[in-house]
C-alpha cells in the first residue's frame, strides 16, 4: 500500500527555497501592487516568522500597508543568513515555551492546590429569596345523575 506522506522541504534545500522566496518578494515589492505575504510564504513552504526577520534585518519595510524592498538583490548568502536567523528564533521560542511550562509546573505544587489560603477562600453563598409556592386546593365537584346515569350535571 502506498501511503501519502506530507512532503516538506528539507534543511538541505532550505536556502534555495528562501532564495526563490526572496527573489519573488523583490519582484512583487518593486511593483505597486498589494499582495498577501502569507500566501507567498505558504507558496514557498517556509516559516511564517520570516516576515519579522526580514523587517528587523532591514531587508523590507512596511510603508502605508505596502512592503518596500530596501536591500540589495537577493543572493544565496542572504538566504542562508535568513534561514539561520529564522531557525534560531524558532529554537528560542520553543525553548522559552519549555522553560515557561517547567516554571509554571514548579510554582504550583499539589500541596498548594489543597491548602486553602486567605486570598482564595470562597465567600459563603447566600441563597436568593424565593417565595414559597402556593398550593392550590382541588375543587370538589359535585355531580347529579339523572335517568340512571344517562345525564350527569357537574356543579
């Protein structure tokens, strides 16, 4: 059986993918046409954090909602530098997430969860006033039957 697998770009061809992305980005930014950076990123299958890396590096600049190219023509050296910066940012954010999870798990111990403190003692709930329901008395119906039960009168 052939299983369909998700094809991702490998690390080996990452600089080439980023170079193609940078070349197309330069072409698109030279023309005054509005475009979607996200669609361009998805088309080239690269990280979405590349936009912030390019802005921080001064390669592109966002002016009046449009991106402008502010650097030299893209080359393989520039692409590999962008790849390394993006991967470094991803590693740092993943490390920060792990550290945050470790710190959060260390700060809350099982003993803290079960020992009430003065700050977290819930106030006793006072039930709202509810008037008691009035019970209705069932009406007692009297009946008179005439003609051996053929006619009944209720009153």
